[in-house]
C-alpha cells in the first residue's frame, strides 16, 4: 500500500485585498469536477514549499514567492501541505498543464478562475484558508 502514498502541496493566491482566491478546475477520472487550489504531488527530494511554487507555475503560469505555511490536511494518498503564496499584483494567470497528463487521453486540468471568497467559502480548502488567515467571507 505504501506505493500509493504521495505527499502533495497546494498554493493559496489571493488578490483585491484578500477578497478573491484563485482556483483551478479539475476533471477527475470518475467524471466528476471540482474547483481546488493549484497544487499536486511532490517530486522525489522536493520540499513541500518548492512543490507548491512549481505546481502554481505549471497550472497557472504565475511565479510565486515567499511561501508561508498555512495548514496540512489528509487526502486519499497522504498529507497535503498548503501555503499562502505571493505573486506580482499585475501578473496574469493562464491555464497551464499537468505534466502527468502528457500523452494521456484524460486531461485533468480544465480551467482556472478568480472567485470572490464569499462564493467559494464552503469549499474545504478555502474554509481552512479563511480560518488560518482570520478572514471573514
């Protein structure tokens, strides 16, 4: 069973005085979809904060900096570490890719969008982020 264990990391990017959050749309193999924080599995030897910055760039084209640990949470393959990440205020997010999808029929990453926090405050990752940062939706 240990071959299925893979730590992951995610990036929280906020803008407009912490009123909006960046999420990516994942289309899962079972046909369901969900909006989640940009993130993914750690590569061998990679630290969680490095993975959060790499995944943010791969999925959104944004170059993050100064990752600040927020929280850990369990997911189906282990533990996910989430970091608050700064980006240039004028940087534009663009839909990137998941290298693991290369050559595959199924493309997991399907979209990205900035959401008003109040509209997505019920999502578990967003809810935990708001608690850690003491932000009201």
